[in-house]
C-alpha cells in the first residue's frame, strides 16, 4: 500500500504538474494500492477551488482506505519528533503524524523532503521527482 501525501496529490491535481508524479500516482490508484489519512484529506480539501471540486475530491479521498490516527500513531509521531529535534532536524507535526500513521502499513509517496528526514528513523517512503 501507498499513502499518497498531500505534496504528491497537489502535483497530481495541478494542470501543469509533473508528468512523472501524475504517472506514478495514477499507477498506484489504478492498482488499488492507495490509502490516505485524515490529515491528508483535510490538507487537500481545504485547497479545493470551489464547491464542485471539494465534493469530487472528498468523494475520491474518502473512497480510499483511511489509516486511523490512534494513540499509537500519536505516540510514534511524538517520539519521532522528539528524536529528530534532538538531532537538529525539525519537520512539521503534520508530516510526523502522516508518517507515523503510514509506518508499518504503507509507503509514503511524496515530493516533500521532510519524509526523507523521517525515513532516517525507518519510515518506508518514495520521493517522486518533479522533472
């Protein structure tokens, strides 16, 4: 399974977005290997241009399996954040939660270098090239 991060979704949805990103996201979707989490849903839906796009994106995203943000995920995200902070590497809390949710369940598919940093703690991730 692949948890498609907001960074990849945004690139996929942009009319002028990277062909490589579009191809890889489409491949994951067509193979029914995509999953999501609440944070990604919120990040994508809040960027909708209008009510119609909001409804379409909501239907698409909520049709995917959703990884729950339970106590285990929150604890893992907090620990990873603590560990990375002590190494002088700060990443956004949202990315920590997304990564912690995916951990052991899915590979994070992204174009955001913060997931590479979190990857140093064992997160399985795939960074997509924009070119």
